C-alpha cells in the first residue's frame, strides 16, 4: 500500500522512472520551446530600457562621436562659421548697429536705427538657420548610427520650411532679448529643439516650436543641466583662441541630438 493518490480516470498511472528527479529542469513540452530565462528579455539599446539619462553622458557621447567624424564635422562647422560671418557683415552693411552714446557721453537712443538693425539681424539670421539645420541633420544621422555627410545633410533639408522656422525663431528671440534679455533667454532655452523637430519629424514651424517647448518642459532639469554643460564646453572652446570652437560646436550639437532622442525614449547608436 502506498501514499500516492490514485490516478484520475482515463489517465495512465506514471511510473516513478518517468518522473524528473528533484532539482532537475523538466523537459519542454512536445513541439514547444524552453521557457525564457528569468528576468525576461534583455533591454534594447538606446532609449528603450537604457540607463537613466545623464547630462555628462550626453557631452561624453558627443565627444566620442565627434572623434569618429572629426574631419567632416570640422569642415561643416567652418561652413557655419564663414556663412554666419558673411551674413553678419551683410547685416551691418544694410543697417549698422546704432551707438547709444553721443560724443559727449550722453545717452542717445535712435529708435529708427535700432529697429532697422534688429530687422536686418533677424533677416540675415534666418539664413544662418539653414547652416544650423545642416549641422543638426548630420548630427542626428550620427546618433542614428550613420556617418556625418555634408551633402546628404543638406539634401535632406526642406529649405523653405527651415527658412520660415528660422525667420520665426529670429524674430521671436530678437524681440525677447530686446525686452530686457530674460524673455529672450527663456525662449531660447525652451525653443532649443525646434530645428531638430523640423529636420527630423518634418513638423511645421509653429508645431515644432510647441513640440520643443513641451519636450524641454517635460525634461527641464536634465535639459537645463545639459545646456549649462554645453555653455562650459563653448567657453572652453572660446578660450582656446576660438579654434576650440571647431570641436566645441560639433560636440554640443551631437550632445543635443543625443538628448533629443533620449528625451523621447528613442534609441541611439552605441
């Protein structure tokens, strides 16, 4: 007589030799697959299941990717430099920046000259955004696992949409900085990812500004810290006789592309 329960009706009585030994792994069901290991599937690289976002990691990522694409990114930055310089000179030729002090040292405000100068800066600054958009599109290509290619980055731009976005950003930021600087600074912070949304998500200018405000607002602490570190990188580049900016600008653009992807939970290339 045994203590084993009787078999259910219609089922064979298994013998002790058919039972797995204690501590062993039972065989998979007929025709099936073994169960997954404990803990589920490994996390996907990049934004999905990756480590928490870190501002220093963003700058470090920008530095590593810059080293991999140094030559072409320095060339692209030179294009931005030269283009911006030419447009800045053109702005001064069209409407010189007024002097607010008379020869005797008295304050002298010329409203007409000030408005003309601001308009000229806004218009010429609009075309700088084409160069900025090229650098941004190339940085996104790198973060997505490709190489920086100036021709491909230019070719991927919707020039009309970039121009309209640039004009809108130039006008709004110029007005903001004219209103005691602080409003312009706040606008610049929250509108930072506007061009990223234009060149990557094909959003219209107004929608892209709203998307940038929303993205920065949801990640304000990380975005602000990343921005502060980016300013330090720019200062370091400036102190190196301005030559360091040829590295600093690509680094912070790549860091911005990294943050843009990570803030949206999108993957980035290792």
